[in-house]
C-alpha cells in the first residue's frame, strides 16, 4: 500500500504523454477494418478505431510500443507555461469548457506531486552528502548551513535554556540536527511530559517518558490510562529501535496526506465564496488543483536551485502569494481589494488546517510503527 501516489501518477500520465495521429495511414473511403464504415479521417466516426494499416514493419511496431508507453502530446507543454504566466486565464478557460488543449487538472497535480517528492528526497540526500564532504553539519531548514562549532554553541544554548522541559529540549535539538525521526518521537514524549513539573534537567527521551508517566496516570482514570500508556510505549520503542523505518513511513504517509490538501483547499474556498452563487464546489476544486500544482512547481524549482546556489533559492517563495493573487483575481474576477481580503482569510484558514494535517501526518506515521 506504499505506492498509491506513484501508481496513480504514472497511470494519469497516459492522457498527456502521446503523439496524436494527424494523418490517416489509409486513404479516405476505405472501409473500416472493424465495422466496414467508409473512413473519413484519422478515426472511424462510427466505432472510433484508428484508420491505420495493420501490416507494419518491426521498426514501426517498436516506435508505436514506445509511443503507447509514453503517450506524449503537446498539452503539458502548453498547460505549464499558462499555469505560470496566466493562471487565472487557464482556470477560467477550463471552467468555461475550453479543455481540449489542457492537461486534466488532477492528472497534472498527481504527476507534479510525485516529482516534488522525488526532488525533495534528492535534495535532502544531496545536502547530507555535501555536509559530510565539507566536514560540517547542516540544518535542513530553508537550506541554511552552520559549522560544527556554531551548531555546538547553539546546542549548548538550548541545553542551558531554563524555560525548556527535557522533552522540548530534545525536540529542539533534533530539529537543529535535522533528525526528523527523533523529532517525531520527541513530540510523542512531550505529550506525556506536559504533566511533568520538573524543568531544566537533562533527561533522555526514554527516561522522560518513564518519569512523566506517573504524573499523567494521576489525571486519567484506570484502563484508559493503561491503554494510552501501552500505545505510546509500544510505538516509541519501535521508533527508537528503527528510526530509518519511521522516516520512511513518514515519507509514505506524506504522499497520502498531501492528497487531502485538495479537498481541504476546496472547502476553504467554498467558505470564502459561500454567498456568491456564481461559483460552485467544482470550480473551487479545479482552482485548488491548478493553484497547488503551481506551488509544487515552485517548490521543485527552489529545491533544484538550492542544490546549486544554497539557501538564496528560498527567496523565490515570495512568488507564491503574488501568483495566488493573480490566480484568484483572474479566476473569480474580483477586485484587487476583494481578492486581498479573501487572501488574508485564506492565509488564516490555511495555517490552521494545514497545521492539523501536519499533526495528522505525524500521528499516522507514529501509529503505524506498532507491531513491528
């Protein structure tokens, strides 16, 4: 069940990866080999079979096999530039029925999402190799890098901070090191450590869980507490034993949770335009597919550039709100002020809902570690 996104994206490629036949291989008027109807073009207008000669050389069969595997036409190369330069017009055309020249929005979203995950994985591996080759550690946040001495100083400051609990200190240190597996386990530890009153002591994550459990038990009655304690301890032990597997599970669930961004985004737009009868949920879904596809494209470009020029590539993220403004204004045909007002509300809703999606992602990854 770990390859749903890859399978769906590759299957979706068939609609935009193929050369369309422009000329019939046999002359007009020839009876169709399937239904005997006189042919008038490149396809039979009765049964839809191609007007082709079935007696072909081995070379031609090989070419057609490659063609049917890749299925490449020019729609993707027309859709992507319009998505970047004229997003409002692209979405408006699709909603108005001008769809033959465009890639289906969901197909495009799936394929770009797959590429984004692949590039993200490639960028993280590239950062690890560069850090090892240069002999210094890397903080994988926005492409920022620090030397070993600077990181040691920052870690010392975190350890000396009296306002951090033991679990919070471990979470901060894990983020500093880019250790996202331990970062996830630290979040789980902090859930139990919230009932623990002692702060500032250098306690290991497993010891923090053991010490926090009695305090947590005092707040939750009997069997429910025992069940939750067993749930946390079983998964924490599995994560501690195999952090690489936990990181892989988080990546797999990241694919699945990312798909939820579509209905969530469409729901938020439905709320924003609830009193405008001109637009329907379908319109918001198409807008969401196009908008998220561009955001993923922008992320791909940033990740690729960050492997070449470093953290400076992340300045391109400023293009995101500009594109969203132009996209919303062009699609929904609102005034500049009305578009900006809706963008402010959308930003607030997005911050809340996507934070919840991130928590769901961590929970699902942590939960799947049980029994392994």
